[in-house]
């Protein structure tokens, strides 16, 4: 009876960390490309079935590119591109709606401050060799942000101002709380690294 070496039994990833041309990156780039006309439609038309359909496509594909990246192998380029796409989609969508007067500006500013603040915090921690992973609440935060925009765009809920404001406030709350959890986790790891 022969035993299989651990390296042979482990699933081999299709791409190494330095790969650029991967299916996950292609989906991420497609998300960015489709986001641009979507934002223009949001600004010009507001609520419409075409706009909400495009919004659903760019937001639902967030999970798809993540799943493919995990299956094929995470890359440095993907680790850079995916957060850029996510920020462009969320902040672009919220910004277009605020510019139309459909939502307040302060949630857009609060969410932008959290997103860029956490990115800077992770960058500083990374220079000290500390990797701060995402928290599970971050996935719910992204879904809440996408949904808050979706409720404004969806023709069925386009006139439901209370629902839209409630969804937006919920998204801002999750955004702030998840950011605080990341800061707390980073602080704990930072303290351990210093001891």
C-alpha cells in the first residue's frame, strides 16, 4: 500500500501570485468597464429597469470573481484590482445618486472615509509585516451598500423614500462597525508584534 504525498493530494492552483491574465481579473476588469456606463445611466435616468439590471450585474459578479480567484489561485494583481473595482462601484453609485439629489451626501462621505481610511490602515500595517484580514461583517457591509443603491434604482421601490433612507443608514452603520472591527483586530496584532 502506497501513500500519496501531501503535495500531490493538494489541489494545484492554475495561477501563481504573479499572474496577470486570469479569469478572475478578466471579470474584475469587465465589472469596471460595465460600471462606467451604469454610472452615467444612474446620473441621467435614475431609476429604470436597464439601470437596475446593469447595477445587479456589476454587483452580483463581485462574488463570482472572488470564487474564481479562490479556485484558480489568488494573485497580487487581483488583490489590487478587486478592491479598486468595489470602491469604484459603491462610491460611484452612491456619488451619482447624491449628485441627482436622490440621497444625502454625508453617507457617501462617511463610507468613502471608512473605505480609504481602512485601506491606508492596512497599508501601514502591511509595511510592519502585519496582515489584517477582512472580517465577515465586511461581506454583509458590501451587500448592504449595493442594496441601498439598488433600492433607489429599482422602479418598484423608487418612490419608497423611507425604505431607501433606512437601507442607506443600515449600510452606513455596517460600514462603520466593520471598519472599527478591522481597526481593533489590527491593533491587537500590532500589540502582539511589538511584544
